């Protein structure tokens, strides 16, 4: 297997990223939403996608739960499996960026080292780490999937925020206080950041 791996080469077609950017009239980036379960990642990701599409932007959401039905179906929730899940998602996001798409990921991605790996894979210039900050107590009160109750009852081992750590981003490109802001206000803040910092965002 290792001998065959050494024979694998990269091939490049005649169409470049600049060509795709001209066709789609946008700068491809990955908005990497990170935060505790219940912080609002999926809700915000899909509403942001809806608003971007309504403005004529080509984008796609890679939601953590959805990914685990296919791409990460063989993975559990150990630290090693979470690392591999993030590695896979980051590579998919990088490929989608290379195709010219804006990507929104919605994953807990609790460890700083894993998010740093994702940034390296995707490329620092295309990676917008977006921390949806809401404390554990607030997320537990929301408990949209009933997971915190199960974790507190000992039914879910290694649950982030309860029995497993969450390392908050130290210097994210964007921090959104989803304890204080409504989902609409949170999306508006991210949309405003994109408009200001991504060259092809509509004025």
C-alpha cells in the first residue's frame, strides 16, 4: 500500500480558481462555525446560507450531524475520531473552495489543535473561524436535542462541555455572542463581516 501511495500524483487542469471566481463572481471562503452543542451553529449556518443564496452567492453548508450520515459514518466521538472527522470535513471544504464555492461548516470542533489543522488544510486566507459563544448553562437550558440531560445522567460519555473539554478560540476572526443575540442578529453580524472582508460580497 505504501508503495502505491508513493505513485499517487497531483494533476492540474487548465481551469484555475481565478477562472471559477470570475464565473461565480465571488471569493470562496470557509466560515468555520464552532461552539458548544446548542450554541446555534446549525440554525445560523442554514439561515446564513439562505441569505447568501438570495444575494446570488453560491454556497453550501457542511453540517456536523449531516456529515456523520455519510462522510463520517464510520467514526465515533472519541478525540481521535473527532480529529479525523474534522480533517475530512476540512478537506471537503478546501475542495469546495477550490471549486469557487463559499462553505459554511457547523461543527463543535472543540480542540484548538484540530481547528488549527482545518485552517492549514483550507488555507489561512480562506478560513474564517467564527466562535458562537454561549455558556454551558445557556446551551443546557436550550438543550434542543436533549443531549445535555442525557450527558448529566451519565448516558453519554465524553460529552463536550460536561465530561469533555471545549477549548474556546483564542483569536477567532469573528466572535458572535449567541447568548445575547437572536439568530437573525447573529447572522446579520456574520453577513456584515463577510461583506466587509470578502472582496466579492455585495455592497
